[in-house]
C-alpha cells in the first residue's frame, strides 16, 4: 500500500512499519532513524546485495516475522536453490518443515511465477498476485513475498518494463495486507540499471541498513517528460534539507554539551546550576525568563520557587492558582507542554496572560518522590511566531529529568542524614531509636501511625512490640490477624520487597479484620528478619486513603529502616544466645551429656530447627555415626550408622567449616537418604576438627522447609557452639591420652633396647630396665638396684662418672662416654645421655638413657684406618676431596688440597676466601658451575686456574655433585685434580696445530697462484700449435697431424684442469660474504648458460619453485651448474631427463637433482667427491675429476652437506642441504 506523511494514520492494514519491524529483529540491520513523515512509502523494499550472506540476512528475519504474525509467506527462488534457502532458514532456527506442513510457507520458481508461459507478461502477473493476495488474506493476516530477480539478467524483458510493472503492483497492493522484498544482485546488473532501481524505490536495503531513499523518484515523475527538471528540484531540496538538518544537529549537540558541563560541575551548588540552566534555556528557546515552581493539582496551588532574574511579577514565594497559569499545559498531561499562541489555544482568559502579559510558555511537569511536585518552565512577554518544536519539548524534558534527579537525591540525603542521627546516637536505647524512626517515617510518608509487629511462630498471632499513633500499648495482648488470614502484615512477611496499598477499599484487603475493626485504610510495610528467619513486620498506615502511590524512593526509605531494625534484632538475639551458651558452658554442676542437651535445645530454638546432634565422620571411609542426639529420631538416634555420602554432612568431605542447606534438591541432595527417607528439608552444620581423632560434625536439622538461607550470624553462632564442643571433646580426649601415654611409657621402658635407669646423688642405682640388666649381666633387678652403680664402672672411668652424676643431680644435663665391667666380667663401651628428674619428695636424681656403643667404637677404629688409606691414595693420584656446607657456608678440604694449594692445614679458608684463590678470568666459570648445580641438581666438571699461596698459577679440574635432603640441596661434594702438566702439553699441541695451519694456508696460496700462472703458458702452447697446424697443414703427414692433435688436446685438458683447480682454490679461499639469494634466478642463469648442451642432448629439465636462501651467489651458481652439467654428460642413449626439487625440512632446505643417466655403483659413491678421482676414462666421459669435489666444498662452506643415491643404469639423485638461517646460525 502507498503511504505519505499526510496519509499515514492508525490503521489495521499491515504495511511498511511491519516490514521495518521485521528487519529490525535481525542484529545485522540498522535504520532508518527517521520517522515515515514526509517520505513516499509503499510496501516494496528493494534490496541491493553483494553476497549470499547479505541476501539471507534480510530474507530470514522478514520470513520469521511473517510466520510469527501468521502471514502467508512466499519465497520465489531464482539464484538460490530451494534446498539452500531451507538450509539457511534452519540454521537461523526456523522450523521449516512445520511451516511447510501448515501451509504458511511455500517455495516457487521463476517458471511458476514471472515466466509462467515462458515469457514475462505484466498483466498475467498482476492477475496472479491479485489472486494470491485474495486467497492469502482469507485465512492469514497478510501475504509476504521474497522475490529473487536474477532472471532479469538473462531475459529479454527490460528493467524499465519491470519497474513499470512494479508501479502497477503498488496500485494493486494499495490498502492490501501485502509486503514484498525484491532482491537485486549489484554485480549482476550494469551500474545504470542499479541507478534506475535506486531511483524507483522509496526504501532500500543495502549493507545491513534500511534507508529512506532521498533519490527516490515516483513512477509518474520517473516516466514523465519533465523528469530532469524534477530531479534538479529534488537535488536542491535534498541539499537544503541536509544542510538544515546538519545545522540543527550541531546546534542541538552544542546545547547538550553545555548542559552536561553545567550539571557535571562538582564545584557548583544545585541553585547555581539551576540558574545556569535557566540562562541556557532562555538562549536555546528564545525566551526571556526561566523559573521553577511547586504545584499541587488537587489544591490548585502554584508557588514560584526559583527564577532566572528579576521580574515584575515572577519572584520566589509568589503564589497563584495553578489554573491561572500556563503550567496546566504540563500538569494536565504530566509531561512537557507548551503555549505558543495563548488566544488560539484558549489561554487568553487566565491571570498570567491578562495581568502579566506572558505571550509564550514552554515547561515540563516534574513528579518528585517524597516531596512536592514541580514545574520547570520558560516564558516571554514577546509574542511567538511559531510553535515549539519536538526538539524544544525533548530538551525541556531532559532538563526536567536532571532537576527531578537532583531534588530526589537531596530528599534521600536529608532522610539518610536524619536516620543516621537517630541510629548513631549512643545515648538512645534501641526502643527510643525505633520510636524516633517510626515518627520520622510517618512524617516522610504522610501517614499517622506506625509499628513493629513480631510473629513468634508461623501458627501464632502477630504481637505488637513497638508503635506510635496507635492508641494501644506494646504490652497488650496480641490482637490482629489470625494465621492464614489477612492482607496486611501476614502478606508483608512473605514478601522480599515492601508491600503497600494506598486504599484498601474495594480490594481483598478490605476483608481483613485490621480494616474492619481498626479502619486502617492505607498501609506500607516491610519484613523484619532475624538472620535468615522472619521476625515480624515494620509498617506505617493511616485511617485515610493516600492520595498517591508509594514511590521507589519511599520504598527505599522503608527498606533502609527495616534493614537497620533487622540488624538490631539479630544482634540482640545473637548476644542473648551467646549469654545462654556461656551459662551452659560455665555451669560446673552439669555433666557433659547434660550440657550437650542444653546446647541442642539452645540451637534448635536459635535456628528454628527440630533436631540437634553430633556425629563422627570419616570422608575417606564414607563413615557417619551419630554419637549424640537431642531427641529420639527414627533414623538419627544415638549409634545410628549411615554412609556419609547419604547425609547432608557430606558437604564437609571436601573441606569447609560451616554449611547450611535450605534447598536440598538445588544443592544436589535429591535421591539421598537424608532427603528422601529421613525427610530433612533444612540443615545447618559445622565441622569439628580434632587432633589425633576422627572429626565430628555438630548439626541441626528439620523436616520443615526454610524460605531463606541461614544468615552469617547464625553460621557464626553455630561455629562458636562447635568450638565449645571441640574444647570439651579434646579435654576428654587428653585425659584418655594421658592414661594411654603412661601405659605406653611403661611399656616402652620395659621393651627399649637401650638401658634406662635412675641413679641417686650418692650413686645408688634406683631403677633399671631389662635391657640395662642384660648389659651389666644381672639376672634380676634386685641383683643391682639398691647398690652403688659406681662398682659397675671401669676403674679408670669411675671418678669421671661420679663427677658427672653429681652435676646431673644438681640440675645440669649432659652426655658421657665410659666403660663398664659386667657382673660376669665383660667390658663394654657405653654412652649415657642424662637429665635431672625432680621427684615429689623434693630430691633430684639422674635419669639416663645409656647405649652400648662397643660396635660403634670398633667401627670408628676401622674408619680411621680407611681414612689413612684414602689420604695416601690422594697423594699418589694427585687428587683431593672437598665439600661445601650450604647452610653454614663452611668449606672442607682433604689434606692433599691443602698441600696442593700450599695452605696451612690449620687455616681452613671460608667460602669467599676459597673462591678468591681462583684466577680472575676463571672465577666466573667456577661460580656459574656451582650455581647451575644448585639450581638443577646436576653434577659439574670444569677446568680453572688457581693461584697458590706462593703465587704459582696451576690448572685444576673440578668435579662436583650436589647432595640433597628432602629434595633440597644441602651440600656440594667433589674432587680437585691438578692438571697443570696436561694443560701445558695441550698448549704445546695447539702451537703445533697453528703452525700446520699456517703451512697449509701457504700451500693453498701457492696452488692458487700456480693454477693462475699456468693458464697463460698453456694458452700459448695451444695457440702456437694451432698456428703451426694452420700454416703447415698441407706439409704435414698423417703422423705429424696426429702428434699436433695430441699436443693440442693435452694442452686443452691441462688448461681445463688448471681452470677447475683454480675454481676449487677460489672456493677454498672464499671470505663467506653471504646474502639473500633467489635460487630460482640462479637456476635460470645456469640453464641459460647450458642452453646449447640442453638442446644438443634434447634434454628435458623440470624445476620446482625454489626458495630464497642465505649464501654466496657465485658459489651456488657453480654448484647447480656442475650438478646439471653432470646430469647431461653421464647420459644413456635416451634423451636426458633432469628433475630439480626442494623439500622444506625443519632447519634446512633439501635440494635434489635427479637424472635418468647411467647411474653409479653404490660402493663407489664416496670416491666421486674426492679431488681428481674419476670412475670413467677420459675418452668415455671427458673431465678433470674436480667438479663434484668443488660441489662438496661449496656445500660445506654454506654449512650444508651433499650426497648421492644411485644404482647402475637407474640414474642418480644428488642431494644438497642448505641451512635456512645460513651457516653458523
């Protein structure tokens, strides 16, 4: 259907807006930003696309929206196949099969539509579409068409004919429920055709954007005779409109920036910002005065609050009836309003027009939460020639929004300040603070009464605890709602957000006894919590209905009051619970089991749960055993054993101290016995960790579900309870442990393999265990106890032992080694560790643990002999041992190292002193080796010079390995060997090698010079022989001619050999000036040089694309030339075939030159790379035997390699590798 701005009003016919809505559903699409006003419109969109993705991005949302709107959707396929379109729809989530089955979607070909009879007939298509629209709209909301137009590129039908046909279709679709998108391939049509398409469609889809087409030319103009003149008019109008729009946009942005600068300034007060906004508005709207006034539509009141300057009539405090001002233009609609022509708009009889002479007004209504409403406006005494624009209304609304925000912010700050003064006053009790908060709320909400009600239990009645304006006392009996009834506090306590009703009359609230008995007509309440448990309600109300709904700001205020009250209630209950817990724990008259029962009762009451208990758990074995329980329970009684994984206590299997469960299914306990069999719907538990005993859990549970999670205060209180239980259990455990330790110590003394004894200060043996009796060869304890122990000590050690015993009995501790002689005369070496033991009678005796160290002493003697042998071995091998203790930084040397370094054995150096002895150039080597060994744990082996005390420099070979304990390196141990003599021999050897190298270099230079100097004589010999042959050819007989040929051939061969030898020598002396070399270019030159040979041999050369390498250009050219020449030379009867390829290895390029020649015996492949080594006679294959040697040298110069793979008669393949980064990289 066709539309223009003047014609487009509300109607039921689907059209352009529906199409735009469909396209906007796709995230890929933008625009149009303008409204339809002033645009020529029809239900056709022309899409110009450049890819299948663009085409489907428009078609799929269009079809999806049609299916959602119950439209009949046709898709005419041309460029696409039906299968491709279906796949795109399915990928976008459309149920194609269901739509096809329902008949809401169908696919058609060009032959079934535009070319029904083989050619395009506009009349037939008009009839076809008319029938389709009629049929579709009988059952569906509209007809929707997607048409691909690729067929126009191939048909004889002209685009002009098709566009003329579309104009007729537009007439057909007028006031019909039909929409269509024609899709044009930009690359498929010439530019002049695309230009015509653009000019003949009011709306275009291109590059993801839906555009109002400024280049659109209506059909009657496009096909009319005066089309050029009209196009000029449109172009000029477009330029003017765009310039005017750009100017208006810049002006709008400039004003918005100025406004943002004003309101964002942190240094200005609200009043200062307000004045600057007045000035900005006067400038922006062309008005004289800005002002803000409080208004009350019910009382018809208007009072000026602020103005932009001095005015004869408008000043702060001026009051007027609201109806006598222009502000009713804004307050009546609760939005921005304006008056540009008062007489015309019916304002010529009001006071501000007749008395103040105000000729124009622009203002906005501001509804202020928690305060008086305002109007923010601008006026002038100068008549206005034009109406205020939409931009003017939008801008005044924007100013009003900021003023509203600031007024409400100031309201909130004032409320918060007054609330804080009340709640932070240390002189006020909780009850006094609550009463003042209730008074403050009544004032802010405009209500007459308030209170806090407590709900002791869900099946009880609300009890009023505090109230103002009620006419009842807090101590009165509970009055108000019975369980299950009411809409006031009963509804509030079940909601998480504040509940309100401004007028209960006519609602279900009116049936509540609170309204019927007490007349509470308006109500505003919020829930009060004690932790996670509902405690009651905090509410405000009035017997009169409220004149306005409760605002978001007011809801925030009551929530803040409720949060503070909830905090105080919970804090008071928490303190009371702590006092109760302390009284239970401190009651010495209660047994442990009685205290536990009191603890369970306290917890059940505090957490509002049914059952308390303590269980022993072991996550490793999945054990859960109830040790204590508050009540008899079918499943959780004392002694009950259940798999831990079937209980809520399994939450502690992975750690954690306290856990609460209020949603067993959501927390993953569905199917567990605790939920399914025991019926537990709420759980709060804490883990009790015990030293040297299995952990416990203190838990409380209930079959009644909870609506809220357990609070942090409740979890903290449970944790305190758990700490007391832990203390009591550990006390009990310690008593048991002490008894066990006593028994254990007795058993240990009796079974210990060492002698344990007590000796009095006078030497009397008081006690001795069985091991000690065996050592002194006594059959029973009575054989020695009570006697003087000194008699058992060897005579030479007896006095030392006596002195030792006296010191111990005087309070010292110590160790003593001595010998004893048993009752049967056996002598033993003993080591005693003794300490004083203070007895209850006040005396002090010696308690000692004595070991028989006879075997140890004997082993130490053997060790001394072994150390002496090691020392002599070190001297013979000239090797010494060393150790560094990393904890103490102490250095240990064997005796031989002291001798080697000429250091006094009594002056063992520190680590720093030892390192300073190394040569300054070698010291970093030693330090790095040590640091690497410490870091890696690996041994090291380095050589370094050291300077002895006499100043002599010697070479040492240092070997070391780290010693570890618990994966930490604790020391370094190793050996040091004097290698000075070896290093001197190595130095002499290096000098000899250097002399040989110099000699070799001189030989190379000689060979190069000789090769170069030999060429000229050889050329002379060859030249003169040829001259002799030319001048005396007729005089020479056959033998002479043959001799001359032999001489010339020999000279040529000699010259060729000298040339190759010279090339070899040049390669030997190459200076390595490498660069980036393109192998393709090199090979091209080689093949050009060998072109004659290639053609003579009818050879076929194939070359793979070759890389760029780092190398010396001339050498690489020589390399490839030699390899290709050999492939041509050593041929069979068949034409040569040479294949040159390259493989990309990880660190190098591997070139291959393969031929179909005579091949090489694998046993002789090594010989071919030796200088002057040839496998054939010169009369078979002429040559010098240097070419492949030269190739090998070139490969080596480049850091690469060369080899051959071949079999006789099967050709050869030469391989050459060249590093990617060049040699030595």
